[in-house]
């Protein structure tokens, strides 16, 4: 009863006049915490009559109590936008970073700001401390079941496919239709014994998915370039991409997020080539920069993390909308093109553990909107480098004055590596210096007027190892 009242009345007991309906509802939920929480929030600020109607509606249904409670919470969502958002998250985005998810879903014409708040209010969603989207397993299953009901026996006629076995069959049999909005397939999740030989994705498998906006093809074998990638795509995720380069024959002008983590790609550079005059000019992600029409003009998120063969990044002039560049642990990366200065919307850069990146682009310091810069472990294991040179103003590597978060963990930095003054970073709120051989707090930290969080964990270990 206390749990129910905390969510329904924001106190430990029922409001006057609600005593009996509260008892009835608590008995119906049989003490299940999730049901009490969900139903309590859904009836917050409702009159007694609405409470009684809700209880009667629940009792008429012969199915599971908990399922009915969750479904009622979904049905009371005020807008169709919120219901579509709930289905998208339940099928594809549970466990993902909230900011990244919002960027993708906003591009799908979904209002995420108010929508996520409404889902949280009805206990259909919660945000963890690391800013991840989290759903109770029962809630997620309820959301997915709503999508299953669109077509029980013909999964290719549903709006979303998240079951890897069903996605595999639909792609292999080329049965997908225009109704499909999102599809995810991870070949590692399939029973290899049931594959009956190797499966290689053919270009025609995507030809009928004209309205597809969300596509995840992880560790899928691809032998040729896609000619039929849907132009409506907003999110393309291809972990473990097997080819050394990716060629695209259709403009992806609507794509806002491209994730090619763990891929075999060697170079990422948006360019054009025309090997044969008789062949229509093809667009590819490899080669040199071009001043022609931007292939990925709407791209906001580029993630190439853990791509161990990647040695160069360029062509940033073709990515004017880029906000997040993530190339974490690309251990062969040696060059980031100075054209990164063209990405004036960049707010997040992660170059952590790119050991061979001996010199960071000068132009990073010229970017005006970068709030987060992660440079963990960028020093070579064999030789110490100065990640922060003693004179920032004259240095080939300067830091954006707009920074709010800077991480330099595990960079073999000693006290002498720091400048006397860091006042140029007057907006900095969070500084991470973990696992560096620092014997005392660097004096320059005192020149950071807005600093709220300072991390210096395991510095004594690094100092001991250094000596």
C-alpha cells in the first residue's frame, strides 16, 4: 500500500476518499512492485471514479494481471508520438546512450524530449546514471508484443524486426515490405548449425524496404557494395564490417548516425570516383576529399571504434553536421585530417587509446562547440609524450576553450607535463587525470574557476611503476 501511495499520491498513505479504491487496487496487484509502481503513476491526479473504472477494466480481462497493468499504462500515453517512441526503444534502443538515441529518433520525426519524459512518468522507461535507456524486462516484452500483433504469422509485414532469426529469414528470402521501419540482425546471435551453410547478404535484400529508417547488420558477410540501401535511413550500424572500404551507390542524405565499430575498414574518407566513363559516377567512403555534393551531409554521429585496421580519417569537409566523432581504440590510426575544422558542430570527440596518433590535429583547438574531449591512453607504451605541452598558446596541439569535460587518463603524464596556467579552459567542469605518474595535484588545476569534478585515481600506482 505504501509503494502504491508513493506513486499515486506522493505520500505513504491514500488521500481522503481514496482509501477503499487503494485497497482494491493493491489487492489486485498482489504485491507486485512493478505493477504497483506503474498503476500508481498512471492514476496519479485521477479522480475516484477513474480509479474504479480502471479496476473494473482490469478484472474483466482474463489474462495476466501484470500484463494488463502495463498495457493500461501504455494506453494512457497522451500522444501517438509517445507510443511510437516506446515501440522504437523497446525494439532497438534499450541499453543505448540517451543522447545518441535521441539524435537518431529525432531524425525519425519522433519528439523525444517530451516523449521520454512521458514514458518515465508511467514507469515504462528509466534513465540509469550512465545515461542509458533502461526498461524492465516485462515492459520491454510488452512493447515488442504490441509489434508482433501487427502480423503474428508474417514478420515481414510488421513495422519492426528485432528477432535475429526472423530478420535473417526475411533478408534471405527477400520478403521485406514498405511497412518495415527498423530491422536488426547480428549473425553472432544465430545458431550456426541452423544456418545450413554460410549466408552472404545480397544487394537485393534491401530493395523493397523503401521506408526503412533503422538498420543494424552486425557481423554480416558482404561481398559487394550495396546498390539498394534505403534512402530514408537515419541509423546504419554495421559492427564487424568485413570489407576494407565501403562503397555506397545511393546518397544517404538523411543518415544521422553511422556506426562501423569493430570493422576491417582501413581508411574513412568521403569521396567520389568514376573508374569507367560509361558507368554512373559512384560514391564511396575511401579516397580523397571532394568539393562535390556531400554524401553524408546530415551525419551527426560517426563511430569507428575498435577498428584495428583504420589508419586515417579525412574528408571532414563532407560532414558539415557532424556532432560526435568516436574512434576509440583504433590502434593503427596515425592521421586525422586537418579538415576536421570544417565540422563546426562537433561537441564530442573521443580519440582514446589511439596509440599511434603521435600528433593531434592542430585544428581541434579552433573548434568552438566541443564540450567533451577524451584522450585517454594516447601516449605510446614505449615512450612518454606530452599530451599537454608546457605552452598551450604556442603548441601545435591546443585545446578548445569551450571544453566542459577533458580526460587525459593513462597518458604517462608527470607534474612537469602540465603548464602553469590553464585559464584558457575557463569553462572546464570535469577533468580526469587517472593513472598518471602525478605526485601532487598540478598547480594549473587552481586556474580552472568552474571545475566541479577532478579525478586522480591510481596515480600512486602509475608513479610507483614509473620509478
